[in-house]
């Protein structure tokens, strides 16, 4: 019997359900989130909800599921139709048949939904942002007009697209808030029910400005007014749900919308988006079994390799939150594995990197190259992390990478730390960094570098590193940060256990690489000396946190002497074992 089709390229709940696609039921989370107060479901326990997740993590599917829950799939009317608009025509029960909230649907009434996607509103000026918001609302008005709702504005084009009346000469356009409020009132009147507002990608108009010389405050002012309307209409709205990638705009943007319940780091909703191991061994198991046969590998082995490459994201405290897979990557991979030729492709290319191929935020690489970007520092205390807010002019880079999905949270000997969630993210971010320097890393180069560190052969390590950097344009290696980034990326590609910029009482060490019997604690200098680097390690007591382990702690001072246009930096080193103290130089 044919399996339901996988749909990594689809994110609309109704299309998936009506088209016979696989839907892994997440509505148990919605039942908890939308639990009504009272028997008629007219009031909800949680009215204003805020959620962040990385890109390609199922946020659009979640928003579209909420849209279907509240209003169903309203029919679109042709211009010749004389059918009277019916708010109960959305067939909500049919859409949710067999899900956890099937019975809840029967007990609740339909609510009209205004669904907005602020990714459609990016602009380079505040005036442009207002115009794009109005254009987006015109499309929402048009959608409702096509469902038979009287919006008060008739289409002004042959295609039936609604355009707002143009202002008279010398006057300003009708504000965005007035247009939105008018539509909400009309929907309330015609549904005889309070409206719902769903907003996706709320932060895109602001993250669009990252790394650019543009003052974000005027843009924040425009959006603050927009979101302030939702607070002012609190008694006229049934439910508000806002989602995006980051929390950086949270503080200033939602100062007027101060009643949001943020579930982004609530362990109860850690797997609201994304797949669990239980899903892979449940609804997805038939696809996994076919894929394993095509790869000529045992199911258990393929399961572990999938977990290593695509899972590992944690959206809550690591001790109480289940790790999840990136759904876009897992579905793409399982779909590709269904092909009989998958085995040959995997043997040639290895596990595919779908997430990176769908668009790497290059502003992360640019920030790293500018030297104002912490690579892998430890996070703040968990209570601060879960409730911290940020602004666009003072960005904590570790938190930025956490929220964009390039880092996740782990517990290490009772301490919270950042880590890359899986091999896909670890390797593709490293490749992006090295690509920016104009150099790829071959497997034999990585093997030689790793072997030299395992054997503590620092002569060989520096020789191999110098040869690798010789393949990069000399002008691209201009400071200590560049050298640090290259070492950081190489450690990722070597799949070594390491941390960059490790915070401790005396400061922070540049790089710590951990092996079974020893730890290399690196300090980097540029046009200085390895002795100064080594003295800094010892003076500031870097690596002391490893003293209680059975591993030897080896301090490694590296100095890169600029080669300029003529070639790569020359590398000098000095090492000393810190427990007990012995020395070695080169």
C-alpha cells in the first residue's frame, strides 16, 4: 500500500490534509495552548502567545494549523456566485478528524482569522515599511472579499484585487492600524465572533537591517504602533499568536503589547515544532525502513546517523526538554532516501545538508569576520537566558546564534553551555567561514591536522596549518580574529570536541580542544610572540576547569607572523603541560 506523501516543500495544513500528505499530529500542544475557560469555549486560558524558532522549523505549518482550527477552510466564491457568506462553511471537523483536538473542534465555534506574514513587508525606509504593510493588508482584504465577506472596499482591478483609495493631494494615506482595525470590526460583525490575529515572521522587517548602516529605531516605531493596536483591542480579540526567528525586537517592539505569554523556552512546548525520536520510530518508521534498505544499512545505524546529522535542537532546559529534529531536513532526507539510487548518492556525497542549502544567513559570517562576534561562549544563567531581551544595536552574538538555530543548549558536568545542535550545522557553518576566506578543507588535510593534535606533535600541526593557510589569499588573513576563525572552522570540520572563547574567572581562553587523555588550551596572538600567549594562559589560569579530570592540560601559545601579500602567516608555538608543569618549545 502506498505511503502518504512526504511534503518538505509544503507548509500549509489544509493543503497537506486535503492532499493526502503525511501529518504528524501536534494538536495535543494546541489543546494545552488553547484550553478554553468555561464550557462554551468563548474565552481562552492563554490569549496572547509569542514563539520563536529557527528558520525552516515548521512555524508556517503551525500558524496555518491554528488558522484551520479557528476558521477552517472557507470556500472562495466566484464573482457570479450569489451564495450568502456562511462563517460555518469551513468544515473544521473534517480537517481535524483523527487528531487529538477532534472533539474540541465540535465544542467550539468558528472565529475569523487575520493572518499576516511580515516577511512580505521588508523595506529600507520607514515610509517604505508603512507602504509594504498597507500592500500586505490589501492582499488580506482581497482574500476575505473572495470568501464573500463585505470589507467595505470593492476591488479596483479586473483581477479582483482590492486597492485602498489613494489619499488626496497633500494628505497622508489612511494609517495601517485604521485599515486593520476596520477589517477586524467587519469580521467580528459578520462572524458574530471575536477575531483571531496570527502573525508570522514578525521580526523580518528588523533583522533585514542587521549588518547595515541603518538606524532601526524609526522602523521599530512603525511596528510598535502596529502591534500596539492589538493591545488596545484586547477586549475585541479572541486570540493572538506571534512568531518569528529571534527575540531581539521583543523589548522595544512589544513595550505596548506587554501581555504576551512567551512559550519559546517552555519545556512543555519544546517539541511543538520539529520531530522527536518517537516520531521517527512511529509515523516516519516505514519511510526510514525503505531508506535503510536503499542505503544497505541496518535501521538502527541509519537512525543514529540521522540523529547525529539532523537532530539535537533543544528549546528549553536540556535536563527537561526533548531534543528534536529539524523537520525540513528530516523530511527532505527521508524523501530522497526512498529512491532506489539513494545508496550510490550517499556513498558519493554523504549526508545532505538541506538546511544550509536553503539559505545561510551570511550576516553571521560577516559579523564573525568583523571581530565583534563570540564564536561559542558560555550562555548566561538559564533564568536570564529564558527571559532576556535584546535590541538591534547591542546584540549578544551567542544568543543570536542560539535563536537562529546555529547553537543549542547542552549540560556539561552540571554547567550550561552552547553547542552546535548537530553535524549538519557544525559542518556547514564551518564551510561558510572557510569559503569566506577562499579555501576549502580536504579530507586528508583535516585528518593530518587532527592526527597531529592527537599525537601532540605540534611541529607537524603548525606545518600542516601553515600549508593549509597557504591556499588562502594573504590579504584575507589580517588579524588575530581571522586566524581564530580559521582554527575554529577547522576544529568543526575535524569533528573534534572543542569550545571557542571559554569564559572563566580570569577571562576567556581562545580555544580548548579535548581528547581522551589531554586537553589543548590555545591562546592566539598576531605579530606578537608565543611566549606572551603562553604567559596569558598561565597568568589567567586558563584550563583550570579540567584539572580535576584525568586529562593532562597542555597550554599552547600560537603566534601568527603576518605574511602580507607574499604569503600566509608564519606560525610560531610554545607549549607547556600545566598539571604537572613541564615545557616544550618550537
